C-alpha cells in the first residue's frame, strides 16, 4: 500500500479463487468477490494460447479504466498452487510504470528474489 496511488491490494490463491489477505478500500466489492472475479481473469489469460506459449510464462495483467488501473501480478515462490496480487490504483495519483516497477520489487523482496 506504500506505492503511490494504491487504493487496495488483495493476495489471491489462484487455485481456489479465495482471498488470502487484503488491505485498503474495496469500494462496493469485498475482497472475496474481488478474488473470485480476478481469478477468472487470470485463468482465462493463462488458457488463451494467443497470449503466450508453453515456454513463455504470464507474469502480469494490466487493466486500464478511466478512473484508474489494476495490476494483477503472478507470484513465484515455494508454495503449492498459484498466488497472485491484485492492486487497484487511482489514475490521479498513480503512475503505471512506477507502480509496475515498485510492485515487482516488493514481491521479489517478499519471495526471495523471484518476480
């Protein structure tokens, strides 16, 4: 939540679609609905052959809206299943490039150097 423009963050278990942890303001939707909906997005992107290949892993998804943007960052680590982070940013105070960089750096620090 220290990234400029961040409004909310949810750590999601991509295998179950459940929220593991969350922080910030989830306007009009709770973190469990957020987790279930964004899990569908991640699963659809992973299944789509046009978006990748067997030797090229999906690492993030960016969704841009008029009021802000969403980063869905997949997390590497020594755990079962697939975790990802969903961060919502305000367009007035967030910067997409810096947000991507800072989120990747924070996740690398938490996971011991991975992305």
